DNA sequence: TTGAAAGCGCTAACAC
DNA sequence: GTGTTAGCGCTTTCAA
């Protein structure tokens, strides 16, 4: 590929071409007041025809208020993340910040790479990180870092905590109140590696135990985090426990895949088998019956994370940042 | 809010602290070879404990290979865009580029603002722009700019063209082949302002005319680009044309909203009313019956746009960049 | 293997 | 209203 990059046109070129100093050009470009309107006009026109564009690097070096944050998500295609992203973009825009987006696919190597990269490229990171090592790296990176799902981690990292325990409790109690006793779980297979405390799976076991309901590990099926993954996991589950009456899924995506498959198998939802999701995705309203779920305000999650990043950028230490918590709310639709 | 920003730690501080020149620090940080391993180790450690992070601005000023592109989309929450974004992120990552994301909500003022902003902040723009003025501004901005939906515009702007004509033709012919003659359209209300040639609406009228099918403007209902918008538009449509047998929608989101509403109204799909979408979103597979649609390879769209941006960054003029076209493919599911 | 000098493109501060 | 000077933090020469 013959690269044919044009040499950069600088403020000096424009200054020379218009016979003024580069300071005056700078004034024109930046809409400063101390400049003759005619001069400004002349300079602006010359700049435009010459193809001048200010260098963000030179500018950033001089001004100290150009802030860019890095948003690290696991998967743009999972509808959970666009909603978080919307919140982050909006909150960042209000502050005049730029947002660079990175996708990790929850891969171990990729998460580490991205954290490294961020350190060089942005002023603060807002990240959804699965792997413990990546979280440690982020926490010790000398850079303001906010976790989008802090889980039960120590206050050494800033982040938003989603109250999965409250959510799980609320959800399972609702299932129990509807008369279900044989409740299975479809877990996210990749969350096994997370090494984080209080995973949804442990909470499920705990809460089930509290209600004296039968569970052991074969009530839990790992599922790939996708529609198809949920569908496949449901089949595996039914092969082991045909008598299950309700399924509690790791998230809505898995729940939807499972519910769809259940209906294809001829089961009635919720009469034969009930489904409870987690996340409150809007696509849960499109399926039949609409998915009952524990709704998380994902937009707010993004906004809170940006607020924490702002505190860190202002000099706060991670352990001084007040904890932000998102409480899942039971959204009763029709699948339970 | 008491801002308490720490003064920046520079390479000079690290140099002084370790008793070497800043050159040597630079070598250590950048993993250059001409440096004593022990010295490197010592420096790296000092840098870490001092909290040193290189300034991207200072670096960017010196090196010329740090590229950032701006991705401008209409709405992160519309599932069309995450797929495009995935393609853009992947292609950009392969090239080592950063991607800054902006959301316009298709608002006129916002689009103009974002184009202005981009000019200062990134090296090239990849954008989904609705409004003519914003497109003109982008095209004349002195900056490499690629449109994600070039439509039938002149070659003065680079961009990917989605062959809506081919798609519309394919779709309508399929409806006709299924025996439909009274086919209505649910148009996107905001595309009215676009002033672009070859809109889906005009294509609908044209192709319907070619088949000698009855149409006039009341067969077209404008819909807000959302599930609820599609639902509302369907009701309006049925109020005017109870005898319609098929609905061709501007896109899948509108089609899904309409189909959902039709079923709530007690209509059978496709027996009483058939639905044809456009875009090929994966959420179309979740509804019942799964939505027949004209599938667009959105990921590829994003990749092609990045490729064009690369050509422009290498010095090509917009009108030299070879045209890239995406052909919609009829995806027959079950709603027709 | 290390250091010194130069300069990337811009704006802030101050002079005129 | 405009120009001059200095310097932001770094990497790239080049010299030692």
C-alpha cells in the first residue's frame, strides 16, 4: 500500500500565509475575543483552504483540561453493555470528556492487554473486568480506575457494586412464593474463573439452603453467555432434572435462550416451567411470554462509574470514594 | 467539589530520582534494547512507585503513528449499532487504532456539534449521519471522513453504500411471490428530514408501482424508530387500511414493534398479516414468529468503513476511494 | 550503554 | 489588537 501521507499543516504555515504571528492564528482558531474580526475572518478562511487542523497532542500538552476515559466492556453485542455505554457516554459528555471504547470478549489475555494499553492512552478507566489478575493490575496501575461490577472486593479499588445478593434473594423468594420448590440455576460458565466472592451461583446455593430447598451442584448447569448457550444448557438440565419447575438464570440472555428452547420442546411457560432472568434487558419484553427478571438500572450504573472516575481524577484515593450500589428490582412480567 | 489534582509526575522526576538522564528513563519505559538490564529494572521500579505515567500528548507530538478515529452513531441502544461498532472496533484494533465513540440520537444540532468536535479530537471520522448539513460539514472538514451509509450521494464523500434498492426489490418481490398485493409500509419518521436520494420509502413506491400494485401515501405510515413506535404506527395503519395483508417496515425494530402489537390485537402472523423487516437484527429471531428480514452484514459494514478510513489516512482523496457496497440478503424466517 | 541537544505544535503570559 | 517568549513532556537524533 503506497502511503502518501500529506505533511502536516501547522499553525505556523497558516501564520506565514496570512502574514500574522501564530498567536493571532491561535486566537482566531480558538474564538478568543482579543482579535480584529476581519483578521479573524481572513485567518479562518486561509486555515480552511489550506486544510489546517490543530494537533490535539500539542493542545493537550499545553492545556490541562482535555480528558479522555477508557471504557472497557466484555462484549458490545451483549445488550447489557450498550445500555451501560449509553450511561457512560452521556455522563462523560456532560463533563466534556471523550470516551475510548475497548472490547475484551472476557478473554484473560485481552483483559490484561487492554488494562496495559489504557494506562498509556487515557486519563482514567471504567471497566468491566472478569479476571482477578486484570483487576489487580488495574487497581495497581497508578491510574484512576473504576470497576463496573465491583462485586465484594476490598475498597482498594473504586467501583460500583451491584447488589446481587439482594437481587437473588428477591428473585428466589418470588419463585418460592409462587409455589416453586425445585428451582434450577443456569450459571455463566465463564464466571467460574472470576475468583470473585459472592457470585450469583453461591448466592443461589445459600438462599436455596435458607429456604430448605433441595439443591446440589447438579441443579446448576453452566451455560455459555449467549442465547444458544442458554438453550443448550436447558437441554442438559432437563436431561438431569426433568422435574424442575423453575429456572433461575445467570442473566437475561441465558434465560431467553433457555425459555425459547423450552417452548420449542413443547413446554408451556410458566405453567410447565417458569423462567427468571437477571439484568432487565429490554429484549426480555419481546419474547413470549415476556421475561420476568431482576432489573438493573444499567444506564445509572454507567453514570455512577463516571462520577467515581471524576472523584478519582480530582485526587481522591480509591478507598475514599463513597461506595455506589445498584439495587436490582424485581420486574414481574409473565414468565414466572 | 474541592479538586485536589496531583501535579503530574514526568519523566524528568523519574530521571532525577534514579540519577540517570531522562533518555535512559525513556529507554526503560519503551523497552528499548540499548540499556543495561539492571538500570532498566531500577528505573521501572522507581517509575511504578512514583506513580509515573507517560503523557500521551507529549508522546503523540513526537511520534506520528498514534491514530485515533471517531465513531459517530445515532443510538447505542438500537441493536443495529452495536454490531457495526463491533466491526469497527475489531478492524481498528487490528491496526492499533483507538476508537472514540459519540452518540448523536439523530438530532440535527448534535450531529453538527459532533462533526465539529471530531475535527479537533481525532484523525478520522467514521459516522452514521442523517442530516444533510452535517454530511456536508463532514465532507468539507479537511479530515478523512467515512459515511456508514453513503446512500446515493456523490463521490465527494467516502463511505459504504448499503444497496437498499436491491434489498427493497428482493423483499417486495418475495412478498408478491407469496401472494400479497396490499402491502403497506412503516417508514422511519426521522428519515424524512434526511433529504437523501433513494430512501426506502421512495424505493417502496417505485417497486410497488413496477408491480402494478395499489399504493399511495396513505399506505405509508411514519413510525418512531423504536419498538413502541412500530406498535403505534401499526395501529394507525390498521385504522386506515384494515385490508392490508403484509407490512414492509423501515427496519427490524419497527417491524418487531408492529408485529408484537398485531399479535396482541389478535391477528395471526403471517396468516392474517405478514411482516418483513430490514437489517437482520438478531433480536428478530427471538420474537414469535421469527422475523423475516433483509439481512445486512453490519459487522462487515463497520470493517469496510475502517478500511476506507485507512485509505484516506494514507493520502487518498475521497473520490479516489473505491466504492464499497453491502448487499442485503433476504433472510427467510417465519413472519411472511 | 548513556547523555545532551533539538524540536514536535500549540497556548499562556506578558509585552508592545 | 498583535507579537514575543517560554515551555508543556516526550522521543529522535547525534555525540560521548
